[in-house]
C-alpha cells in the first residue's frame, strides 16, 4: 500500500485548466488510482479532497466518470463527493451507487425516492442491502428492480418479506426465477414457490436448492398438497416449521386432509405444530395431548382443531404405528421409515376416501421406487 501522496503541482494545474477533456480525464484517473488504496494522513486527506472536488465539478462527464469508476470501491472517496456523484448522470452515478462503501442508507433512500430507473437498479445490485433498504426498493422499484433484488444474495430478504414479494408479484415469472437463482432460500420461500412455479422452474428448484426429485416431479404435475407433505419432511425445514404452519393456516391451506396425510407419512412434528395452530393451544400442550395424554387427550385436541371422528381414528392409528417404530430403535432411512408407516396404515381396518387411498398407494409406490 502506498504511504506517501505523490501528486505534482504540474499535474494539478493541468487537471484544473487543461483545455483538452481527454487529458484531464487521464490525469483524473492517475490521481484517483494513487488515492484509491492509500492510507492517508489527515493533512493528505484535506489535499486529496480539494483535488477530487475539482474533478467532481469538471464540466466534462468523461472526467467525472474517471473519478467514479476509479474510486467506486474506495473508502478514500469523501462522502460529500460521493453524494454529488450519485446525483449526476447515470454513467457516473451508477458505479458509485452499485459499489461505494461510503454511502449510507439515507443516501440510497433518497435515490430510490427519485425513482430513476438505472439508479434504482444499481442500488438493487449492491453487495449488501439491509432489511429497511430492501423494503424501500420493493416500495419504490418496478418489477425489474424487484427481480434484481430477489436474485441478489447480499440482500437481506427474510422468509416473511420474501413471501410478501412473491404474493405481490405472484404472476411475474421473472421474480420467481430470480428467487430460484439465489444461493440460499429460507424454507418458507421454497414452500411458497411450490405453489407458484411451473414444472420447468420446479426442476430448477430441485437442482439449485436440493429439493428432492420426487417433490419436483409432484410440482411438475401440480399435486401441491403432496409436494407440501414431502417438503415438510426435509430436516432443513424444521427450524421454520412454526412459521410455515402459521402461513399455511393464513392461506387456508392447513387442511384436515393435509394434517392426516402428513401423519400417515410419519410427519408427527408437523402434526403437533398443525394441531396447536388449529386448536389454539400451545405447542407444548399439543405435543402432550398427542403423545402423553392418552386417547381422550388426543380426541379432545382433534375436536378442538375441527377434525372429524374419522380423522381422529386415522391419526390415532398413525400415532400407534409411529410409537411402535420409535420404540423398536435402530437407525433406518427416512424412505424405509415411510414405507413401513404406509404399509401398516394401508393394512388398517379403516375406510379411507378414494382420494386418500390413491394418495397413500401412490406415495408408497414412490417411496419403494426410490
């Protein structure tokens, strides 16, 4: 790293007064390149700032652009000069808006409020975008800017905010594709995409986010409830299970059918959370009533959650099989576990609906094939 500022008085004179803009631009880049990574003393910082102001006020856009391009990543760019540059024409403002570490959220918010398309797009591509700024981009930006934001791994898009974006732009394929392109997606966003994407996009969900292939196949055929049941089985969803169940309920998708089919597949943690949500009791109480309260506790919980007598019978039988498998011990794969659950469920003297029977047999075939 340079330790001493070496800008000749002759260079400064030419930079200020030379009639040829190309010469001034070359000199501007020379000065800025030296300043870019230098550890400046307080006195040097004063000198540099004065010189940079001459460049920032140059009548030729080429000269100002030399400053913007060369110092776009530098912390030695004075904040007030950066503020001037982001109000300049797009070719000068965009590099600073996209890269400069000296800008703060207030600076960027002012630009977003202006609704200047190219400048907003630049902000949406910054290496890190905090949650408040994300909300501002969604508020002021058009769909192209929001798509750019959705694809930006440095944007702090939490599960709920991402779900809201997908709801607002549910018919915009570009934004869905942008979410799929992210390196990491919260489980809630993946589950939301399950309900929205095309079959081809479902395949990319599988490829990009390790959504199992059988779920992607279900997405392709739009059998969304089945896809949701398989989705909640993934271990990486567990930390967001409460939020997922709450949103399913808000969207009227936390159906009795979904809960019972999940139970038949051995997804008891989901059932605990779902019955707590539907009945209004705590998760702890729901789990006690399901596992430790005997048949009357389970029946009371099912009644409070709005499940029918038949649903209760299937859930009670599923729990008995689940406990038997748990008490047997030993480590078996999730596929083997589901296969045994489904085989035993289908052998029970319970009358399933045609749709449930088809689902359970189809699911068993899929598990065995895998």
